[in-house]
């Protein structure tokens, strides 16, 4: 009989922080079980874990002003966005110990994003965020914060016009740590996701910036899928379609890349640049690059301190494309 990490935990057995390798329907079933159990996987599961508002009272919001008020402060809370909120505005600041959830698949923020700055223990799930202009910041920004889980979000802008019209879709900066970005649809954008905001921020970011990306669908993204500086990264079970410049490692970053698939218009799947700063490094295992090239110094990050399940590259498209994005119900 084959046991998953989940079933072993039910038996009270300790499992080591190594991947569990499944194939076909076993892998998809294990993934579905973890989603059903709302289990955070990756770096956000460490450092005490990420629980957001937990069982705190729930507030439902339908307007911009209601949202701003509901997510402020550091007391435990759960905020549910219902319907579409359209406003060209700066990012909404989210307090610590917050779960920000979209109601079903119809919770859409247009023209503004959200920011977790100097906070801890935040969950953002099941939101669609669109077309946040560069002057208003990222769709989702995480700065100087710890234990943030971003899950089942749908983030986009558009590929027409100048690449600097919009800022990042998910940017993690300024010494942030213990972050997981999972099950998300990241698409139609020039510069998708940045981890570490500068080649000159090593004194702030080194030893931090531990960020996991898993089970994400990147579609029609120009670059930064994602770009890592300084920290430790883990990218697994993700599907990259029409992404010319994929995982970019630089500034002494160490990234483990496994069980991913590239398809369509692809050029560089994993690559490193230095530009006068230390090069980034990567270790890759069991990926299907779909004809894309790789060019990086081999790194030292060969395992991570948490448990996870690898789908295998042949199963990634079927498992991820249909489930990534704002597909949950609250």
C-alpha cells in the first residue's frame, strides 16, 4: 500500500522534509486533499505557521471604503470581498492576523492592489486583481513582512503598451520571509513577480527572502516568473505557457526548481545574470523545459525543510491549469 504524507501524519508518524513522488491520479488526489484541508505548504508553513484570522469573526465588504476599514489593524479577523470593487487608488494596507478572502469566483478588484507592509500572519485567497497602474503599486505587495500565504489568486494587467504601465503582480521585498504563493493564475503581464527588490539590498535581504511558488499557472508573461534575489526559493508543480523569460536567479539567490513544465512560446526557462553583482544559483530536477534553454550556476539548495508532493512534469498541466486562480468558494 502506498501512503501519502497526509496519511502518514494521520497515523502519527513523523515524515522527513523530503518530497513525496506520486504519479497520475495519485498525485492529483493528494493535491486535492491538501486543498480541501486548507493546508499551507512551503515556507509559509514554517516559523510558527500562517493562520491569518483563524476562527475570528467574519466581515463581508462590497465597497472600497469598507475594505480599507475592515482589513486595518492587527487584531485577528477574516474579511470576505463580495462582487467587483473598481477604484483607481493606492494599495490597501492589510494588518497582521488577517484572512482576506474572495467570495466564490466573483470577487474582483480593479485598479488597485493590496499591500502587506511590516506585518505578519496574513492570508490572501481567492481574489482576482486586475490592471493596477504602476503609480499605484503592485497588485499584491509584501514588504518587511513574515508568514504570508497568497493562494488561488488571479492576477493580470495587459500586454499592450509600455511594459512599465503596470508594476508587479506579486512583489516580495525588503527583508520579507516565510512566504508561499500557490495555486494562482498569473497572466497577461510584462514583469510578473519580483523576490528581492534590488541588487544592492543584500544587507537587508540575505538570510531572509524564503519564498515558495507551487502549483501556479503562468500564462503570457514577459519575464520575472519569478525573479529571485538574495534569498532561498522553491518552485515546483507549476506550468509556464508563453513565458519567454522564466525563472531568473541573481544576486546570490539559491533556488530549487522541480517538477515544472514549460510550453508554447518559451525562450529561457531558468537563467542567471550577475551584472556586477553575485550570480544567482539553481538546482533543477525533473522538469520539462519544452524546448526552452537553461543557463545558471549549479546551486547548493537541494532540499527544503517542509513536506510537499511532486506531481511530475507529465501531470502538471492537467492538475494546475484547471485549478489555478480564484476557483474556491467561501
